[in-house]
C-alpha cells in the first residue's frame, strides 16, 4: 500500500473517524489442561473504531489478555479459538491459517506488550528489529531499513536516534524501550493497535508520556486502539468506550462517560466503588468481597453470582445474555435496572 511507504505512520485516507475497523463476535477460547478443556474466553463481542480507543477492563485473570492474543493470533500452543469471528478490514482473521495471518501483522495490526525487555530480542540492535518490518513487507535493503528505523525512533521521541540505532535493548531505560516497542507496532501504519497493559512497569511520569504518545499516534494515523488494562483512571482518561470483562465474559459495554457515570452491572459498580476517592484518613476502603471463580469452576448461571449483592435464584440457574441497554450500551445482568439505583448502596 502506498500509504505505508510514504512515512512510518502515514494516515490512511480510506479510514474515517468512527469507522468500524475490528468486529469481534461470539469469540470463544479454550485451553487444554490436565484437568480437561477449560473455557478462558466465552462468547466475547465488541467493536473497535478508527481514531478511537476501546478499553478491555477487568481484574487480573478475567480474560483480557487472552482475548487480545486471540485477536492478534498469538495464543499459546495449548489454547485455541473454538468459536466466533474476528473481522479486521473485512477479513475474518480467526478463519486464516497462521501463515496467512503473517501478512496482517504490521500493515493491518500492531501490538504493544507490557514488558518491553521481554518482547524485544536482546541479541539484536533496536535498529535491526525496527527495520525488520520494512525489509519483510516492503523489500527494503538493510541500509534503507536502517534509515526508516531512525525515522521511527525520532518519531516516537527517542533522542539522538542516529547514534542510538545500533544500541541493544538493555542499553535503554524502561520508558525508552516501551517507545521502541510502540515504534515497532506502528511502523507500517496499522489499522488496529492492541496495547496490552502498556504502562504497567513504568513510573507515573513515564506512564503519562507513553499514553500521550499513543494518543498522538492514534490521532494522526486514525488507528483503532484496543487498550487492555485494570486501571480505571487510565480508562477514564484515555478510552472512548469500555468493555468490562469478568471470568472470560463481557458483562457491560458502552461509552466510558456513561458506564462510569451510571454503571448497570453490579461488577462494574463494585469496581468503581473500590476506587479510594474522597476517603478520609483511617476510613475503611471498599472492595469486592470474594475472588473470581477458577476456570474449572465457572458456575452454570451468572459468572458473578458468588460476589453479587443482588443475586437471586434466577442468577444461579440462568446465565444472563449481553443485551442492549438503551441506545449504545449492553449489559449482562438479570437485574441491571437495579444496579444504578440506591438498592446497591443499601445492600
């Protein structure tokens, strides 16, 4: 594509703000274990749109990263996509062979991992690793690819890229390594960027710098961004829409402002109530009682039943489907109408 060869992050004229880039429908991921096959991601559906950020939010182990790996085709050998579709730019990635998916990695989809030191190869210079995408997908020579690598490093804010292009990953700080990883992900101007906990190991100041970089890259190239996180403050600040996950299921979706302002699912409400805002010194902090269920003990009914203050017999017998709630929200709860009222406050 000509848009890939002009600049490292050339905007795509064919993408318009708000256009659907990724549609995930009914995604199932199973893991083979000594205890049998376990369902890690169950019937997950969401959309990602050009120039906007969708956050996958939830506690550790809720299936966020597994969902992202399934979309990117990076599942571990013991895990398989067993149902659903992952449609990126009109192509169902879930139906492709691993070899067929290779041509989509870079030009169509980029991914940023949380641990840059692990993601980067320690025995190759950053220039070699940054230039690889241009050599593979555009057939550039090593010299031309190195020039592109220097452009990328400058574009993501790495100082003196001409002298640092031949350095190795361990010679950079954590924040600079994360910038290099982001540069690799956006090198070919992908339509979709998956950012899996991109600031977890960084201090607060560097976190802000990295998120600003991602925000600027999203704006200039009209990428759709899927942000994987458990940080509610980060979602409130960076995301346009949110999909709340619990025990491998999406339990609520919608615009961040609406979901955070008026949560419909008890789990979402519990997460928000756990944020220590306006808590006086010595006061008790709120938390969600109990723990998420283990994968081999997912209950038949609602996945949240063991921790829910609204649980009733119907919750234990029938799993609620993700249903529309208003014009642009969905929720999986038999009693969603009660979740944004004073009923929860009195439980």
